[in-house]
């Protein structure tokens, strides 16, 4: 009996511990895309670990700057999504576009993309280390292939990540505007996620 | 005689201290790949690179897990490996190629030794060779033997199987091998047949076909790899590493 009570207490402690541990972040969920290790540099030349994006919901895409067909669509689709959010939701959500072409997409090239598309400071355009592009693509379920002419075949997708990097929803980009169902999912998620006491 | 000298050189290349950690330099070249993409003739240009002379062994992977405990069977996150990960641990034969490893685990291993995966083209280029020819694929008998790839009857799984002309062993062994770009060997199967689907989802064309219908072994290998998720593991799927040469 005592043993049973102690066990229950121990389990309760385990359940409570992650919520009360403010100093140390709770363990990363096993299915978080932040489980892969990768280093990135953003359009402002700041270098950090991929895992540093943890902490706020993000909409993630992979693209490359020299792409003239799909990639402007991907960014336009993200901007359209951003435009459909209310101010509080806009504040909450980050946008992350990761280049498939780190050889050409230097931070300066990415900054140019950000300026050309008038992306606000919720957007981060990331250049992974050469060896990390495939690893990130694998974690995000993005397939790509470099073509001899310098272009890339790749999956065009918007992926909603929760604060801890779990994939909440994904949507293939087919147009300048995102799938309305995906927009609804993002809005719903942000409303739920920003409500007091929830995560 | 010529074959014998080449073989001796290959042996030397495989064991010489210059090929540190068991890598050999592969001279690049143009190559007819069995795998074709939409609008290409299968011709590939492979740049010079270095490849491991054999697959990573169970012993080597065990050492990696000891120094990188986040890759232990009971600690690896579900994103990075399925429940079959290292299911055959400990190996009966520590010198055999490690299997039951996910793409992510293999990727991390190669990075940990300052290497990378070979890409498919590189892998196929090296695998086309036998002990005396850099491209043995026109030999129907040799090609027929590759049908046993991935099984215990594979030609390189036999005792005393010789290295190929590059000094590389086990390319046609009992275990298949991951490659870096395995995920793009075929288009995403579940999107095939969707009207305009490919054009919209990819920047460019993606269709894949095979240059040589007789090359059943390659087709089987590509089909198998394409069916994998990067977290998947199989009892007969291992890997080797490669390096770019400056």
C-alpha cells in the first residue's frame, strides 16, 4: 500500500515537474523536428542552432532564391497566410524559409529575397551548413534533387510547427494563396495555443 | 596478368595508410546511370570523390553510440529512428555491416567522422565495377549475379569475395545501403497520377524511368530505398560513408 502511494506520488511528481521547471526547458518531444542537429545562418548574418527556433509556433518551408516558378509562390503563399491572421496571431507566428541551395543563397542573397518580398521581422530566411540541408529536408519530409542546370526539383510545402517543433499540419503549395483549410488550421491552432493555460 | 596486377593495386589501395580510415579515391567521370529522370538520357557526370572501402561495421557503430549516447537504442527520439532501430543488438558478428540503422543515424555517423553519405550516382558508379572492369554491367552473367543483392547469397557476401577494381568491397553484399539522396530516387509515389500535381509541387520535372530494363537488380534497389522513410530501419539495410575531395 505504501509502495503504491509512493509510486503514485512519484508519477505525480513526474507529471508536475515539467510544468514547474521554468529554469530548465522540458525535454524535447521525440517527434520534434528540432531533434536533428543543424546550424543555420539567417538573412541578417546571425548564426545559431536550428533548435533555437523552438519556443514559438513556426510555418516552415524550403525553397531557393534562383527559382523563378514555385519559390515566389511559396513565399507569396506564406505572406498571404500571414495577412489572414489577426494582429495577436501575427505576433505569435514565425515564418522560416530554408534554402536548398546554400552554395548560392548567401545571407546577402537571402536578405535580397526578404527585401524584394517585403518580408517583416517575423520571417527568417535560413542558410543551413552544406551538410545539414539534407538532414533538415529529411526531418521536414521535403524531397529535393539538384538538376544539372542549377535548378532544384523539390516539394513545395508549408509546414506548421508547434512551439516544440512537432508538425501540426502541412499543406502543398499550389497557388499564390494557401489552401483555406490550412489557413483555418493555423488560425485555430494559434487561438488555442495562445489561450491562457494551454500549450 | 593485367587483372592480377590491378587486383594487387586495388588491395594495396584498400589497406595502405594513405587511404586513412579505409577510404579510396575514385576518379570522376561520365557515367550512364540506369536511373533516368524526365528529360534526361541517364548520362551523369560524377566528380572525383572518396568512398569507404567497406560498409560501416557493427563494431564501428557501437563505438559511435558509446561516444554519442543520444543514438542509443533506448534514447533515440522517434523522429530519428523507428522501433526496429538496432533491434539486432548486440550483433552476432561485430565485423559484419551494421544494419537496423535509420538514414538519420547513418547520416549522423558519417558526419561524426567528417564524412558524408555517397549520393546515388556515386554509389552506382562504384557499384558498376567488378574486380577487373570499372563497368561490368554489360556482362549478363555478372548482372545476373547482382539479382542476389541484399540477400545472404549476394556475390559480395561470400567468404573471400574480392574487392572491385576501385578497391571497394561489399557493394553487392547481403545488406542494401542507404545513400544521401535516396528520397529523391523516385517521385513521391502517392502524388503520381494527380493532374498537374508534379508540375505544381516541384520546381521542374521529376518523372523517373530506367535506362536498361534488364537492370532488375538496380530497379529493385531503387524501389526499396524509395519506399523508406528516413527513420526506417531494416535488418538488411546498412550504409557506408564518402567524402568530397577538395
